[in-house]
């Protein structure tokens, strides 16, 4: 089976700091892959390279068999590879509905009616159908993140990238976002998730990747990583974060 994402020997430096040191990984269709590890281990940088928010210094990233480092239309590429960030990135002065229609109209060239129908569908899917005309700036953090997820889904992505989507949320709001992500996983959406939520990584992932100092130190099923880790660094990380 052909991997829908294949990362080959990716290196990334910021000035003299080497953040990614030859990363190799793959993701198959319908897989949920969680990236875990300490802050500064390269997880978010790797995700940003997949979405072309950062350009690697060396290596290849193949998505659907195409080397994305050579593509010309990045906006079109990002309709296939959606991304949700820690800080939501909503237009707070716009309504919830407008946040979810603007890119559809500009990038996908849909009519206002088509865009609104699709936005309403996905806002209902994330439990925010009653909020479509509310100003985004008045929402709670958990609601904003669910709007951000709905907005990304409106672009018909084949892959969703999540960069610590719950880290900016109050504890009581975390679960509402994780529930939406779990539903997407159950629906078969391919997902790559950078997360500190170990319960999510354990319960929802097909595969867990532990990154350490710019490399993939260990990967395997959730059972392997959480119950039978091999690397001392993996064991140490889990011991600190789970206890």
C-alpha cells in the first residue's frame, strides 16, 4: 500500500539551531498518528513542514506521491491538508459562519449559498449549529477551537494536522475538542496530531511517535509505546508526564 504521507530525511535549521535532524516517517490513509515528546523536540516544526509553513533545508515530503516542496499552488495544496493551531486563528470580528465560508468562496470558488450550506453542516457536526450567527470573539476557547476544526473541514481535506489543539484551553474545555477529534478519527479521517494529551494518544491513535531532540526516537502502537517502551528517553518522558 502506498503511504499518503512519506517524509524522507527531513532536516530543518533555524539559524544555527538544528531542529529536525533527518526525520523519516510515513502515514497511511485513515491512520491517526500522534507525535509526543518534550517541548522543543521538533514535533510542531515537523507538522509545519508538512503544511509548508516551514520549508525544510534538506529531504523530501511526499503527499499522495507528489513532492510538495516542488508544488506551485500552496493554497490549493492546503485545501487537501488542513491544519488546526493552538491559538485558533479565527477572525474575531466576523461571525462563526463567515469564518467558515470565506476560504471556501475565495479558494474553492463556491457560491455563498454552497459555502453556507457546507459550513452549517460542519458547524452542526462539531456541535455549534446554534452559534453560526454569533461573533467569533464572544466564544469560549473550546468553542473557538471547534469552529477552527469546522473551518478546516469545510475545505474537504484528505489529511488533518493538529498542533497541540488543546494546549491553549482551560482544562474543562479540553474534552469537548478531544471528543470532536475522536469523532473525526472514527469517521476515518487521516490525522497527524501533536499532543500532550496522553489519554487521547493512547485511546485514539493507531500509531504513536516519540520525538526527542529532532529525531524519531521510538514509534509503535499505543500499547507498545505506553506499556512496553524500549528507549530510556521514552520511559523517562512518560514517567514524568504520566505520574
